[in-house]
C-alpha cells in the first residue's frame, strides 16, 4: 500500500498508469476507489494519482476539521514526494473544493483543471448550519442517516440501482469522525470565484444532467469565470457522473486530457 505521512498523519494513495499525470480528488464521503472506472479505462494513456482524503479509505484522519486548504496541502505534499512539478488537477464535489484550494495554494502546479459537480461559492449561514447538524448527527448516530438522506441525491438511478448500491457501500466505510471533520471543513471553505477568474490555464467543467446538489447553474458560473473553459453536461447522471455514467464521463475526460500538451 502506497502511503505518505503529512505532519504525522499517514495518507494512502494510488499511482497507476503512464503518460500525462492526473491528480484525481474524490467526493464526500467516498474514497479513491470512486475513480476505479476512470483508472481502468484510461490508465494506458494517463498516469492517475488518486489519494484517499484524510479520514477516508485507507488514510488516517488527523486532528481538527478537514479543511479544504489542508486537503490541498496534502495533495501538494504528495506531488512533492512523487517529484511532479505540475499535473492536471481534477476533483468531484468536495474534491472540487480541494482542487480549487490547491489552485489558490500553488497555481503553478496546475497544468489543467477539471471540476466535476462542484461549486465556486462558499456556504452561506444556513448551509454551514446544515453541515454542523450533519456532523453532530454522524457523531451521535453513525453514518447511516447520512446514507439515507444523501444517497438519493447522488445518483439519478436511485439507491437500489447497481451504482446506488456501489456508492452506498463506499459511504458506509466512512467513519463518523471523518464525516464530521469533512462537513466542518467544507463549512469553513473560502469562496473561490476570485481564484477561478485569475486562472489562465485549460479547464473542463462537468455536471450531471440531474444534479440537484450543485446543479447546472453552478457549473455555468464556474465556466463563465474561467476564460476558455469547456462545459460538458453528462446525460443520465446526478452528482457523481464519473461513477453513474462512466463511459460518457470517460469520453469527455479523455478528449480534454488528449488536448493538453504532455
């Protein structure tokens, strides 16, 4: 198992394939295996670096809220350990928040940006309150209430579909402490519209047709902020198009990556 230790916290990652390096940052409350269908289909042409965010998958949690800046710094430490000066940075949902935080931390490391079913805006007061309530509920009752309330919003095919069961199984591997720390960390994230407006590199914005968590207007806002960004809507998908419609998502991702200089 590949791990690095960042400030005393062991963090797991996978490094698969060859070619243009692509860092993929997973959604809440999943882990790096959420990208298995991308790695399986495209690792013959691209090198995928896929960490488990702290507290998820095989990574330890560490102390305090899992802030997006912390996830960005974890990713930069991983790139340093792999001696990678620049990579394509892609993130889904919470992973998108982390990708934008990484862009703020060190834009020079980002040779291309892929933002999937995420948003540039920070939580408002009501959103922060909902995250705190979810954090407390996880600590008091475990992750099952989160699975029941969140899963129907994540996949258009529904909880009882094959992809719904796959996502539910991933969600159930998360510890209550990791869920609470991530919710509290997301509540603290900064608004990223300014950093997207300054980003001058290639960008792909992807959104599932049926996403109600971060719907099409959120994707359009990000695409409008980045000069030359390309927006793609994935039919038949909700918040996790890379898992729900992998062939369509992979085709979109492959076209974008193939257009970049190696």
